[in-house]
C-alpha cells in the first residue's frame, strides 16, 4: 500500500451520510515504515488523502452486506 499513488480527487464525490470510504468494503488501512497511518482503496489500488475517507466516496462504494448478497 505504501507504494501506491494517491487516488485522483476527481474520482471521489462529497458524501453527507454514512456512505463514505471508511464504511466501504474496499477501504483499507495500515502503517508505513515510519509508523504513519495510511488509508487506501483496495479497489482502486490507491491511497486516500488524510480525512477524505471520512467525507467522500466513489461511484463503486459498497456496504459489507451488499457485498455478501452480490
């Protein structure tokens, strides 16, 4: 994840409900070699800018229960 580029902000839209990156099944997090938190999208194989995961989502947002049904 550390070597991934950042996701283009044009692929993310503002969200005013719980459908944000952090609640998506594709959301991932980890730490880099300096113990800094990384947040990313596994679907896009890209890192997210800090705090974007709390307020934005992409068109492929999916809730865990939706993923089980699909």
